[in-house]
C-alpha cells in the first residue's frame, strides 16, 4: 500500500499471521531505527514503545517505509550510490490517474530524501525518473524530468525507473531514449532492473552508463548459460543436445566452468542431479560473460567504434532475419 506518507507492507518476521490496525507510532523520528510501524492495538501516543513491547509487536505489525527511513538505512549501509524512494506503477497499467499521482509523488518524496540525506559528500543520492510510458511532449516523463532539472544541483546522477515490467521492446527503448536525451550528459545515467545483453548493448547506444539485474545469476539457477550468437543468446545445459556435447560452454572463456575443464555434457549431468556446484559454475560463467561483454562495449566506446559494435552484435543475434 502506497500513501503520501510512504510504503506500507507486511512485516516479513510476523508469526501470528494476523492483520494489524493502521494506528501508527512514529518509530524512527529521532533517528533510532528508522522504521515506522502499525500495531494491532490502538496507539494514541506517538511515544516509542519499550524494547519488549517493540519485540512483541514486531510479530504482528505492518511496517511503513517512508522516504526518510529509506535514506536513513542507506546512509547506515554506506554504499557509494543510494536511491531516492519513488512511487512505482507497473508499466503495463492502464490507470493514467495512478501514473500521474505517482509521478508527482516521486518529486515530493525526492525533496524529503534530499532533506534526510546525512552523507551527501560521500554518498551519491540518485533520483529515479518515473512517468510510465508517456513520452509525449509535456507528458509525465517530461514532468518528472523537468522537476529533476530544478533540483539538478543536488543530484550527482540519475536513474531511469518504471520499466522492464512487461512493456514491448519498442516502448521500452523509446522511454530510455527519451530520458537519456533530457538528462545531463555530464552525469551518470543508471537504468534500473535491466540486464539482458541485447538491452545493454542497445541502451548503451542510447546513452545509458550503468545497469543492474538478477538475470545472469537467476538464469544460471535454471541451468541456462549466456553465450554469443543467435537470440536469445543462451545455452540450455539441461537440454538433450548437451548430454553428449564435450565442448566447453564457450571457447576462450576463462570462467571456472570453461577454464576448469567442465564440458557441457558434464554440466548437463550435474544439473540433472541437482548439483549445487553446477549452479555455481554456470553462475560464474554468466557473470564472466557479462563482464566480458561490458569490456567489449567499453573498448568500442574508447575507440569511437560503438555504432559498428552495436550493429554487429544485433546482426549476430538476428542473423538470417529481416
């Protein structure tokens, strides 16, 4: 549940399975633990409960994460880049009113995040562009981007959010292109939740600098290795074709699997027997593949040859197709 105050969610540590009332005590107002909670009993005071009361209540509470709480915890974690709390709507939703509310709320929450940021000199707080798929002139993406320009002196970099949620590739790439054209060239652009190799190559051409995604490791858990070549650029090691294939996953790869002498056939047998080692080996291969791809992309940029690199990569993925 998302309201102006923040995001409310079920306490993952609760044990009774009961739903609590929404009477809030503002735990975290004095910077103690930075989380607001809703209890199962009526609370008329804003006073923080005792430690015993808090422990008992934690088993049956809903929890409220406010922009201030999000920044508080990220300040404590100490990462180089931290993110503003934003209001995210599924990109395939058809609720235009909800998109509009989320876009303007993201801007208001951004101000609260900037105000709560205690370490601006050693942690970089990135705003996240929202606005759904609306790239029309003066549309919601433009509204969000215009709001960010007014706060540009506070933002060391920017993130593009609200994508990779089921929209078409054409819609996805149009939004990325629209945002990159509007964001400053001198600050990093981070595309959230995107990690397919094809998307990395295309979106880098559009102007994106940074990415994050679970795809390489998640797909490895299903016995799928990333390889060069025809789309989707994957090798299903559990498939029958790999049972008697004594080649490495990829020639020239120096990962723990390929460099360690594990053939496709051996990995096939290990995966069929639910070997944790096989999953680790495929995971290492996929991460090595992504690192290699990023090195090639970076080298192409340095050599001022990225357009040719991108065309060649896409051509290899879709060879023989118009």
